[in-house]
C-alpha cells in the first residue's frame, strides 16, 4: 500500500449532498490512520475498500460535532467486527472522558469492547508516535472566543497537527482563525491541508505563497464553495504558484519521499524534542478531573 492521503469527507460543519463531514484516511508505511472522524466514516471506509479494523489510530483535532460525530459508531463497529488488535485515540484535553461517556451513554462499557482501547489526552507540543508516523499537536485559536472560554473554560481547545512520515511532512490546519497561526509549523511541509470553512481563499493563498508551501489541499469547504470550487481556484490564481488541489470526497493525494530531512520538528517546538519523542501517556497527570 503506497503512502497516500484519502479525503473521506470534505465538507464544513454543514454537510451537503456533495460532501460528507471532515475525515481523512492516511495510509503510511503499510498502516492505516484516521485524521478526524466525521460521519458517516464507518460506511465510507467500505466505499474506498478500507477495513475499519485496519485503522491503527485516530487523531482528533477538536470536539466540534462535524469532526467527531462518526467516532461512537466506529468504536462499536469495531466491537461487532471482533477487532483483533488494539486501537489508539489521540485528541485534545478531555478526549478520554468524552469517549468513555460516549460509550457508556450508549450502554457500551469501554472495558467490554473486546479490544484494547487506549485514549490519550494530548497537550500542545506533544508528539504521538505510531509505527513510522509521528504526529505533533499544536494549539489553534479556533475555540478562543470569549463565549467559549466563559462557558467551557479550559475544555475549549482545538488542535492542528504536523504529521511526519517516511520522507514526507503534512501540516493539517484543523480549524483556526487565521492562516498565520500556522507560521511556526509550516517549515519543510510537503502538503498543507487547510480548511476553507472560516477563511477567504485569498488569505490562504497569500499565506501559502509567503511560506513557500509546495502543495495546498483545500478541504472543510463551506456551502458558498460547495458547488463552485472553481471560485477557490480563481482566488489562488496570481497569488500562489505551487500545486493546488481543491478536495472532493474521494480525492487521493500520493505522499512521495522527500529529501531525507523531513523529520525535524517545527522551530517553536524543536526544543521539546527529547520529551516529545517519547510515547505520551494515556492521561496527562496535571489535567483536571474530567466530569
């Protein structure tokens, strides 16, 4: 299986007849991973001839429903399929408690799934290692509004990801307020997956051009561009000289080997490399109790 990114769902928080909610299947070094888990990922995996029990780990950017609505069914689907091996889930603060409550509220005890489920609350700056894939998480400002912080406090956190594979690097924006938030992490990125649900395409094009990103994949596409993705292409013309792909559900992006120098961590988190290179623990000891 060649290294490849498959767009399972490319919509914004408002799915359409053309696009399902955000989810991506990453094939890397013979392993399969999910990046976000929008609905109906359990069915869509079969559409692309992928076996749900082959997914080794799920990486979640944040807990808005468009990014996680398919997770509960995916977990019980693996139970019914008698999943033969363990499954790891990585997500922002609170993920462990949310997943356990999700299962318990649907009358499924996490300990009775029949497979080992490890859930990790990830801190910004930490790196998860799965086989030959390293995922370094960073905080975005997507949930930094006064309303979010007032109502939800420290639980309101959204993450982006730097994903390093064998000779390639992906920068996944998650959801964010400004493309400039990605500046510390764009170093040596081969592919930028940038959301278009909260931005003007001109702003993303200008950022990608300034950062000299070789390939931009636009996804998480809102209703204004759903039936007119050519408008995004037009907005990028004259601003960005690299390769542009506007995602549709089913878009595949091959991940080629780079120059052998793709494993350096981004500048602002490189100083944490020694600590971050270790597999992170199931829970963060200084996280508050989850209710």
